[in-house]
C-alpha cells in the first residue's frame, strides 16, 4: 500500500485499492453460484448478473487507465486480473 501524499502517490494509492477490489471481485465472479446465475437478473434493475459483472470490470479498467496517465508512470505497477479470466467458463455478456 502506498501512503497518501503527493498527487502521484495518491494516484498510486487509489490505483492499488482498485486493483485490490478487482481481485476481490474476481474471487466472487469465479464462484459456481455466480456462473449459474449469469443470465439471471442482478440486484441492479435491468442488468443480468453477467452484465453487472462486465460493468464492474470495464469501470475498473477505465479507472486504472485514467490513473496510469498521471505523473509517476515510471513506477512498477501491479496489474489486475485479465478481464477474460474473471468470466465463468463459457459465460457470455448480455444486457437484459
């Protein structure tokens, strides 16, 4: 974890938190119960479990891309899991 401070260290700290969140979400998305409910409605009206999962992955990716444009890019960066690794085997993304 990076301590708060300058804008570049603050971006690195937030980025680390986003990566942590994506890794935690990957564990949840990998559960058999999530795979079984992939095409079912989610807690968010109008979105399936799969669509909500995809939204989470895309939002995290966009956040990381934004944070990677901030100063301090020379620092080594931890990457979140690849989006394709987060989907249950055979899952497809649909918007309902």
